[in-house]
C-alpha cells in the first residue's frame, strides 16, 4: 500500500499519496474520514501527470488529453497543442459549416424527374453503385473536404426522395 505524508506546499488537512494507480484507487474506495475524494484525485494527478497549457483555451490539462500527432516505433514523438475539448469543439464547428455549405449547394439543385427544388426533399443518387465511395450524408458527418465531396456529387443524379425510392424499388424488382 502507498504511504501518506505531508510534503511541503500542501495546505493543512491535505495529504500526499505516493503509490501505484491501483493502490491509490483502492485507497480512495476505503476513505473513511471527511476529506473529499475529488481533492485526493487532484493532488494525485498533479503530482504524477505531466501538464500542458492548451494554446486555444489557455487551460492546463494532463498531457494524455492531447491527441498524438507523430508516433514512431510505438513511441510518441509529438502531441498536438489543442486539448480534447477544444479539438472536439473545432471539429463540431467545421462539420456544422460543412453541413451549411452542403445545404446551400442542394438549394441550387432540382429533381431530374419532376423539378422539385426543396433542398430537404432532394437526394443524390449514384448512377453507378460500383463507383460509389460513400453516401453524401456520411461524407458530411465524417468531415470530408469540399473538393472530395464535389467529386462524389459528380457521380450522382439529383432526385426528390419519392423518385429516388421509386428508382430503387424498380431496380430491386427488375434485379
């Protein structure tokens, strides 16, 4: 079991815990005094984990919360400078902009069969299923680049949802 002590720099009532993570977690489960589990965890993490300041939110986070950018022979050579929270927010904003761009693009289309022009009613049907790399909705969700999406759009016909379903039903029947 780990040892408890009072190294310099801790406030009265705080304790230092020095041991393996499993011993620490077992210790936390058995706390019987009134000190908070959270405070022990913070002290433990600050003493063991290397911290880094995110360049975007200026908050300190454990190094493990930054994505690995370069790995060689299993060893981490470089980590990004954007914390997971900022990285997630950035990806979400980019995908939101991409969705808006895609919807604006669809507003310029109309159904090849009936002329329907409501963008939310339009589907992009791949002419040759063998050339289909991905559905356009999935491409937006995955954050594909606009150029890559335009290449995929060029392989498609614009149909309203009703005609798109009819086409697939007819293909299913005729084989």
